[in-house]
C-alpha cells in the first residue's frame, strides 16, 4: 500500500519550488552597465572641460573627451560641453598625476611605468541642486610599457613616445567613472 503521508510532502515540495521560482523571476538582476541610477528627468548632461591642477599639459582635454564619449555610448543622454540649459553637470578636476618606474631592464633602465591619476568628480542635479554622485579622491592606477630615454625617468617618454598608453588610460578612466555613476558604486 502506498505511503499517503509521503505524497502530501512531495506536493508541498513542488508548491514550494514553484513559489520560489515565481518570487525570484522578477528579482531585479540586470546586466552590468545597462541600468542607470540617475533620475528619469536627467536627459542632458553638461560636461565642461576638466580642470587640471597638474603640470601635465592637455591631459584634461583627453580625459574630458573620453568621459563625454563614454557617457554617450552608455546611455541615451545628450552630452554638451557647457553648463547651461542642462539637467545635470559633471565637473572634473585632475588633482595629481604621478609617473614612477615600476620595472627595469638588466641594464637598470626603466621599461615599465606606473601611472597614477587622482581626480575629483562631481555630478550635480541642477533641478534639485543636489549631488547625484561624487568622488573627491578617485584614484586610477595603470602600468604601461614604454620606451626610455637614456634610462632616466622621463615623462616625455610616457606622454610623447607612447600616446597610445595615455589614450588607453583615458578610456579606462572614463569607463570607470561612468560605470561608477550609472551603477551607483
């Protein structure tokens, strides 16, 4: 004779499984980089040229343009270079750029540099006059292989001979900033 006490237990198991499935079907998970935590009414964002407190010439232009391009590619926002007639502004300031050798050849010539950038980024909602996102000490560090000039630390070797490294760094920096803003990290 079949065990009748076992059947209700088995039915409870299926009901529980279906209930868990139904509850988790709309759990809110989404692919990274696809959502946005910005207010719905933010459609136009002004991103003026970043301030540059360092001695590195024109790096603010490359970083600003990279951030603008990344923002355009990651959402349906209109990005403009000024702060008038916009819903929000993103203000950036490059506080520090440090370039240090991190790897050396057998002849003790620098073959790899560590590039460190510290910036302050603020995204302000102009409707509410509140800060949407802020990082006053965003530190970005990358390492790059570069040609050296006589083995001495030479910033022109990094910025002059290997502009591709600087462009990659600017792209990585922009991706980090925009991901942090849109995903509310």
